[in-house]
């Protein structure tokens, strides 16, 4: 297991060779530092994402003690209340009920209606980058686009949006392996601030509904069910965090990959019809979410290894997306790849509800950069963020002209 070390900067910079070693050595591996079972192969990851013997939570069936786990410290409670009421960390029947209600407000028609706004904003951001002669692709394009889009959907006033990214970053720190107490304290503070803000905004929308997603969540009604206030708050935070974290990182990871493969970038610049396939391939090639966890609710067996109830499984998305059993020459970036069953948006009941919106955003920013900044070039090699689970860059300095 020496090759797999999520706290080693060299591993974080390029985990894919280590994944190859894991896949070659077997279908499942116990990793003592995080007390998890690592699953590296695509077929297993895909199947386990759909296996109802596993769950994102166990609290719908077991108390912490009955499951062999210790309850989180009381001082972490604001984070867990916020996190544990979002549908990403719930199982049926609560997950089914909340996702059904959210789907009533977050419809394909709602997403499609945003297309002109997304493309217009992408054009404006890239135009400003071009006018300045360059800048940071992360802060000038990749971040502001999805943050503005999901905030626009939810109806968050422009004057309040600068708080969203810091809150999100602090909360998402808890999704890394073995987060520190300092990380937890930041997540708790962000959870309190985010919750208080959204509680006030939801109260305002109850009094004066608008044409926005929060108003839609308040109105969503099905078979006598409505979202509770905490469920609404947690849903909004989930949509805000998931609605931009993956898109931001997919954008910068993708452009860094393109700059390292000039022949692929040249092909894309010559043929913009490749954009949809390029979006899928770049998400596969350098996956923005490297690992997704599941609790073992009922004992399972993988390749002769029994994994007991109460264990935690780490599904290695980044490894699965480079599995040669599924992808021809997975280490090669190929923007013409047609058969591309990557699992960057997960699968099963927790498949990303925002995937259609993310694809629109990624395609819009790529199209704007190709059309308005055809001479875009890298100034210096970007620095990789130290995080392993949520994979991104500190910045991407570029020039135009």
C-alpha cells in the first residue's frame, strides 16, 4: 500500500500510477491509515454505487454504538446537522422523499432555461479576461461562472454571493480523509453562518415568493409531504456546494490537461464540435472528485474478501476512470473518445442531480475560451491543491494575445 498515500504531495500531484498498482494487485484493499477498504476497479465501483447493502449513512438503521462507531464530538454538531439532512447523505425513505421534492423544483426545463444566462455570463467573463490580456483562469472564469449560476437559480442576491465560496470551501474540507480539528472548526463556523443566512432568506421567500429555486422548494408538495426548514437549508447548501465545486475543479483540471497535450488542444481549437466529448473526456482524465465513501450496512464479499457490517468502503472514482478493462489507453487524453462510461457524476440513487447543469457550464466556458481567446496560453505550471478527495489547483495563470 506504499504507493497509495493521500497525504503525500507527490501522490496528490499524480495518483494515477498508484491506482494502476492497486488495480493490478486486486479488487479490494484494506487501508489502515483511514480505516477504509479501497475499491479501485471500474466494474466494482459501478456495481457498489448501486448496491443497497451499502449506504451513505447508517443512522437510518443503526445507532452509532450498534454500528461499532463513535458519535461525532458535540462541538461538531452544526456541521453534522447541516450535512446529515442533505439528500447526498441520506438513504431511503428520506432520500427518496427529498429527492422527489427537489426534482419538482430542479427540473430539466428549469436547467434548460438557464442556458442563455450561462453562455452570456461565460462570454462576459472570458471577454474581461481577454481585455486584461490574461489573468487567473480559476478566479476569473472557473469560479465565478458556476457560483453565479447556482446562486441565480436559488435567488441569492448578488450582494451576498461573495460569502458562498469561502463557506463552501470550509465545509468541503470535512470531506477529506481524517480532517484535522482546525478543519472541523472552520467547517462548524461556516455551517453556522450558512445556516443562519439561509434561514433568513427562506423566511423572506415565504413572505414574498419569487421565480427562483428556493421559492420552488418552499412550494414543492407531494403526497402530503413538504421539505422541513432544515431539509431546505441542507438542500440549498448541497446544491450550492456541489453545484460549483466539481465544475470549478473540472474546468481548471481540464485546461491544465489541455495545455499539457497541445495536439489535443489544437484539435479542439480546429473543431469546436468536439466540445461535448471533450467535457466528458476531461472529467474522466483528471476526475474532480477522486473518492466517494459508503458504509457497509450488511456484510458483503468482494473477490473472496469478506467486508463486515460497520466497515467503510472508499470507492476510487479516479482509479475507476482509468481502468484499462473499460477505457482503451486510459492514460491517454483523447477528445474523440466515444465510449466513455466515466463515473465522475456517481451512479445509482445518488447520481448527481446537477449533472445536466454542470455539463452546460463546462461546455459554455470551454466554448467561450476557444472562441474569444484562441491564443490562450499558460504562463507558469500551476500548483496543485494539497487536497486529495476534491482534486483541484491553486490557480492557472494564463496570457492572451
